[in-house]
C-alpha cells in the first residue's frame, strides 16, 4: 500500500509542550507513523513557552503572513517548521503572537475560542498552499474539533480535499470547548446555522467537541473501555446520546508507551537497572528512593507510589476515608508526587506531617523523581473516578510496580486482577468508587506482598506485557486504511 498522507493537528505535542496525555500521544504518533514511512505532518501553535534554544526552527518561506478571514476581521499567521526529535516527521508551528504569546497554553481569556479556531483553519490553509491533499485529517479534542465542519462548509469548494477523511480523537470528554453563540458569525458559520445543533443555539452556546462528533467521519478514544463508557450518562458528560447514535463510527485504541524512555533496563534516571530476569536492582531502587525522601527503609514494608495531577478526576477523596487508618495500623510507606487543587495538596501535606516516617509528599512535578518512584515503589495507586487511558499504570507494569487501580477506562484495559488460583493477573483492581473498595484492594496487595513467590509472579506477569507504540501504531494505520476506503 502507498504511504498515507496524514495531517495531524493538536494543541500539545511532546517534547515541545505538554499539559496532559494528549501531548504524549501527539508526539508519539508523529514519530512512529513517520518511522513506518507515512507522510505525517503535525500542526500545533507556536506558544511563547516553547523552549527554542535547542530547537532548529526554520521559517517556511511560502507560509509567511498568511491571511485568515473571520467574521469582520482578519488574522495573520506565519508557519515555522522543525523535525520531531528522533524522526523525519515535520512539525509546523503556527505563529500568531497575539494569540499564542501567553503565560499558559490554555487560558480563561475571552479569545480562547479564536485561538484554536485559527489553529484549525491554519492547518487547512497550510495544506492548500502546499498543494497537499491529506488522506486523513486527524483532529484531537475540542481544540481542533472544528476541522471536520470547516471542511464541509467554507473549504468545501476546494477539490484538494475531496478524498480527505477526518478522525477526531477524544482524549478527555470532560473538556468540550463551550463558548457563547456570539462566536458563530466570527467563526464564519453564520451562513451555516442550519448545520449547528438548534438546542445549543437556543441555549446561546456553541460546543466545539459536539460539532466534531457530529461531522467527523470517525471518532476514536484512547482506550476501548472508555469508548464504551462515554456512551453512558455517567461518563458521557452530556454527549452520551450522540455518541451512542454514532457508535458504529466510534473506536477505542489504547495509548502506547515509549519503552525506550520507560523501562528499568535502560532508564537513565534511576540509580540501579533491573529486568524480568534479575529483580535485585528494584530493591536497591526502593532503598535509594526512601533515603531520598527521608523515610526509613524496611524490606518488609511495601512502598505505595502515587504520581498524579491532584484533581477531582483522579479520585483521591477515597484516600480521605482510609489513609489515616492504614498508616496508623500497617507497616508501609507512601511516596506521593503531584500538584493541583489546594484541597488535595493540603490533604497530603497533613498526612505527611501526621505520619512523618510513613508518608512523603513532593508538591510539584519532578521528572527524575517520577522515574525513581516508578522504579522504587512496590505498588502504584490510581483510584480514578474515570481514566480515558492512563499511562502511569502502564509504566508501572513494565517496572514491576504492581498497580492498584479502579476498574474504569484504560485502567480496566491494562490491569487484570491477580488470581491466587490461576496465578494470572497483573494487579489489584476494584470496581466501585468508594473507600471500602479501595481499602479492600490496598489490603489485598499488602497481604499478597508478604508472599514472595506470589509477588514475584505478579511482577513477572506485569513486566511481560507489551503496550509499546510499535504495537499500538499499527492499529491506527489499520483504522486509517479502512477509513480511506469508505
């Protein structure tokens, strides 16, 4: 089959900028699809926060001061380009200083609707000037979800895109891009109001993600279970009925991970390497981690690790109910790395102060420490309310750090409950979102930890799993090929 032409548009791309898993996926797909020989071109904003000191960015001569007409005004952008590291994938940075020169990549300012409408249209405008008709426009989350509607309206005249198909990946349905309906005319949709949901216009709003779901050719999510969950009222954030209606155009593809960066055999951050064949380095990393965090080392006391954004989604309210009792009565350690909402940081700071020899808390993010926690912990705790995919539980499996997770989204797809009889399973999975269920999983893990033969079996089971991007990217290629033939 000939190489695919893929226009990939995202508000985040690792290593240039990242706020969440979207950045990881965007960077990885660009790199691995390029390595497979496909012509993938990635488009993203040229945020002022991007560190350009070691980035050989070049201005694209024929993409300077390109006008984009909106309702009543015109914006201009310039495109710059650089290679995605370790690949031949070209990344095109859309430079519009008035929109992207901000202290944060996402803002609460009044032009947020316009910042990402420009990104969407700039990607299309660049393709026109390149004379490049993509087989696939791959859009990501609400920030680029207007592309399918733009292609069906103000760009419908251009035969360059006659065969182009669109994919919209929902990384987190909780973020939808809802704005005042006053934006409709400014976005150039005034003559296409009949294509906008009347219930939204009646409510005085426009929902970018909803429009993407309606008009894209195919919807994907970042795990198979999440694709099912968002069709329900509990997880669909108000869009479940529309997604259920489009379920035959909805697929879940689990995110992959880069084992060149996340594996205990070659991790440059950890002090002691180890593997499935030789676990000895893991215990050395445990000792080193505890020393670093000023916690006493005891080989018989399991270490529970947490690396997370401290937000409502992550379910840490469940620890409110059980953590104090566990720390009071069990000989164990907790090491927590994260930042976010004040109520969660105060909770972990209070637990650290109350149990100084059992819990350590680092408020913020520290890339080296995150690798140390993965390598030095015995278990990894993720009690999420919902989790579209999740990456840390996948990292944990590769590091022999046994996950304790709630059965939701990608957690359900990647971690299986350990069975003492069959010795199958890779972790400890609880179903119901309550403190008793989390306590059950923590207790089960604690008791299993003290049976060394069983524990090594679980570790081995987890480390044998393969969620690499080399595997997952093939599923995207298969999906693109199928969509291209529709």
